């Protein structure tokens, strides 16, 4: 085969620089949150002498493993504020980043299958409206009108009793989101360094002054941790603890199909969430495996359970096939809310605990975390999510809205 | 799916069990004297070890007894199964010296066994008599 037949390599979206010996700030983790943080540090705070260190390849963690659901219909004021801010940023980011990452506001439905679900859902719709988040309650007939392939018969094990619906919610192509941020970061002068694993920290008393990596020690004024499932491991290196448990979370896709599924459907009760990707695959997510795990894989029975629920809700899926399954490592907290803020180590900041649902928050996490790193104090939107809440007891319990996963 | 060797019932599918999180988290001795920080540690902070991790499991659809397990959180390999109330065996399967109480039970589960049998064919080796340790009141049972 002659090499002349191969097309030109497309333009590289970012350089692959060697690490410098020192930076004004170092972000650990090249997932969505790390990249968004670097982007807003450069754009909003003029900090361009910074680096993102990624132990593997860019977006090889949860960023390109998630089911890409974006919504902001969370219960409490603190959550609604940050997730809705994220949704507003998603609405302008394709233009701002000059990259069409196929953000599709096709709506998200959260099904209710029990009286408890119905009450919780209606309460959440009410709370959302008060917070300016678009939300509606749909009865089963309206559910069927919006998503005709859903089975709303009452002779199934968990009949559909209604749903919450957020019309502005939707999906986006996660890998393209990462590339969009990476390209802009690079243009602004940020060094994105892949294959660079942080193995320790240099400290002067309680203050961090550098990071140790497999490619040498790098001095830095500030460190921002964006390591998702590995946050506890990094915190331990730095000498503090996080109230995080890491679990495997799985997702899967079918082969390509004609467009059959017009929206996004999530069911907390029967543990499945489904959308159809632009190319045509059915994309489905499962629940977490019960045990702590750092392997990027989970148990098959979790998938079996999820498929049973999917086929009951969407009878036509019985003819589809599972083509690929994979897992990520999600960093869960006890109140199903993230941790964004200062740490016991001076000049070290942490953004983690987004667990099963942090993709949707990427732009707002990046914006607020950048503010926190640059100024040393939290942004109004991330202040309630500080580590201190586990001491004060001001938890932000989002188990109803966050539920199984998403 | 993990194949877990219950000390009482032998090898069973993971779906029969309930996960109980980190083992060896004792209830505070003097709860009234704890600071908010210490309460936070007890209520919300658990180790999140990458590697060998001592954790509790409940055989919820079997004998309904709690037990401890040493499992690698990266490979998911089960390295030891041992009774509640006994000290954590180290990764090599030996019991680490401890002031722990039921040391006989611990010995009978782990002695000279680098990787306690989890196939179920050798269940007796990992199943000390229930009378030698308490399976009903795990220390620090928070779940
Ligand atoms: C199967 C699945 C489905 C999901 N579905 C959704 C969904 O539909 N909607 C939603 O909102 N959220 C969803 N999520 C959650 C979402 O993906 C995460 O909350 C989010 O991606 C976490 O932020 P991140 O992108 O920065 O994480 P990651 O992409 O995991 O980034 C962390 C990075 O840190 C790197 N790292 C770790 N340790 C080190 C070190 N020592 N040195 C250097 N680098 C290091 C890792 O390699 C990794 O690339 C899902 C997650 C999974 C696994
Ligand atoms: Zn049993």
C-alpha cells in the first residue's frame, strides 16, 4: 500500500509541549473539569503560564466515558444555581470555543414509577420553577406523546406514572467538548501535558510549592486537583483526607439505528437512562457497582439489570444488541453533591465528588474553580460546596435529583 | 460478578451480598467528647484505598451474617475472608499482631494461606465455627 493514498493528517488541536520547570498554577487531571478550569484561568483571570498534567491521554478518564446527559433540574437552591449556570454556559460555549460539539437540547425526562417518585418529582418541578429552571410535570399520555417508543401500559412491573421534563436539557459530544476546551487552552498559551502522572507534592510546611511527576518535579504557586475517581489518592499524597468513595460506573452502546428516540429518558427507579447518539447508537448508563473500585470495569449483572429495565420500558429495544460496554471510576460523596474549594493545604484546591453526574457541570465547575484558584476564595456558586460542610452539617442532599447515576 | 466465599455458606454470587464499606471503624469511645471535626471523620470520612482494602460484607440473601474481606480495589481480587472482630490479615494472608480479641478465629481463617480459598470447595478452611466470633454486632456498623 502506498502512503500517498493516505489523506493529510488533520490539524493538531494542541501542541504536546515538554513540561517547564515552573508554572504559576498546575491543574492535575486532563478531563473536562481540568481543561475547563485551565480555560477559565486563562480567559477570566489572565493566568496563561499554567499547565494541565494528565497521567494518560486527554479525556481518557470519565470525560469520554459518560453518557453525556446535561440538565439542571436539581432540588436545592445551591445545586440549581451551579447546574443552571452550567446549562447557560453550554448554550453559549459552542460559539465561544468556536467548535460545534453537537450540544442538542432535546429535553430530558425523569420517569416516576411509584407514588413516592411522583411526589418527589412534583416537589422538584416546583422547586425548579422557583429557581428559574425550566421544568414541567408530564402525565403518562404526555410522556407517550413526547417519546412514542416508551411503554406506558400499566401491566408492567414498574408502570410509568408520569415524568418531570426539562426542555432545555440534552446531550453533547463529550470528546469534542474536551477537544474544544483543549484547543482554546492551547491557543491561550496553556501547556497540556499528557503522559505526565503526578506522584507526589513538594511542600514547605503546610504550603504546596511543587508537584512531583514521572517527568520530573515542577515548581508551582498553586495546584488545582481535578482527578475525579483518583482524588483520594492525590489528597493522600498531599496529606489530607476527602470524604469520597470511588466506584465503578458502567455504560454501553448498541449498534447504529434509524432515529427512534427523540429525547433523553432517565429512570431512577429501574436504573436506566437512554438517549440516541447523533450517529444512531442507543447510549445507556447503568448504576454504580456497590463496592469501592479503581478498575475501569464493573460487574455484568449490573448491565443485565439495566437491560431488563430498558427492554421493559422500550419494547423495541429487544431487537437491539449490546455492542460495547465500558466503565469509569466515579468519586461519590454521601450527599451526592460535589466538593469544590480550598483544602487544608495552603495553595492547593480541590474539585471532585461530582460522582455520576459531573459532565453536565463541566463549564460551571471550571469557571468557579478557576475563580477559587486565582483569588484564593470561593466563587459565590461553589461556596456552599466547600469541604467544611461535612463538619458544619450543611449537607446538600441531592439523592432525589442525582439518584442512581446520570 | 465477584464470587465471594461466605465463611458460613461457601462460594456464592456477589448478588447475594450487601456491601458494608470500610471495616475496622470503631464507634467513638467517648462520643460526648468529640469535636465537630472528629464527628465529621466518623460519619463521613472513610478510607478510599487504591489497592488492598479491608471491607465488610453482609450475606443478605444467605445466612444474613456480616464478615470482613480483604480485596484489591484495582484487580478486584479477593485476598482474604475473615470474621468480624478479628484483626485485618495483611495482604500476604498473615495476621498482623493486634490487641484484637478473637485471635483464634483469625488464625483459623488465615493461617499459612497466602490467598484463602474462594472457590467454595474448601469452605471449611475459611469457616470457623460461628461460636468463636461474633457475626451479629460488627464494630462500628454504620450502614
Ligand atoms: C459511565 C459513566 C456515565 C456518566 N454519565 C454522565 C452523564 O450522563 N451526565 C453527567 O453529567 N455526568 C456523567 N458522568 C460523570 C462525569 O463523567 C464525571 O463527573 C466527570 O467527567 C468528572 O470530571 P472530569 O471530566 O474532569 O473527570 P475525568 O475525565 O475522569 O478526569 C480526571 C483525570 O485525572 C487524571 N488523573 C488521575 N490521577 C492523576 C495523576 N496522579 N496525575 C495526573 N493525572 C491524573 C485521570 O487520568 C483523568 O483523565 C458519567 C460517568 C461515567 C463513568
Ligand atoms: Zn452466608
